[in-house]
């Protein structure tokens, strides 16, 4: 168990270790496909299982203590308009959709 895992347990974050959560990502998700609209295309859904969801929820108060840039969109109290404001006068905007980014994220990257 890492120092971070021990610290998290002291803060009430129990369950799988961070190493376990990061090293075997597919085991923490229910993976299924759904058909989309009229096109009938399949969309893959990777739904976090309860143990992962619980660990993520318990980490939110910890992450809320750190300053994040405007590029971080998943913060309480910040919506789309807040995130767009710094880019209002930009001449160019690059929009990316990183396909399967969770599957391609390795433990070394984390």
C-alpha cells in the first residue's frame, strides 16, 4: 500500500487501492453498447461499478482543495459559460474528441 493510499484511508477513502484502480481499468467498469438514434450506430458505454464510483465520490472533497485552471470543466459551480469565457476573443479554437481515452491511458501515464 502506498503512502497516498494510507493517507486516503486516514481521510475515509476506503476500498480498492489507487494502484489497483489504475492498473486494471476494465475490471472497474460495466461495458456495454447502445444503439444511437436513427443512424443505428453503436455507442460503447463504460459505466463505473459501485466500488469505483464510491472511490471517485470520496476523492471529490480532496480535489476541490486544489486550484484548477479554467480548462478543467468538471468542477462544482463551473459550467460551460465559465469554461468558454477565456476563449471568447480567440481567433482559432481547436476542438478534440479523444476516442477511447480511458482505454488508452496507461498506469505509467497516470
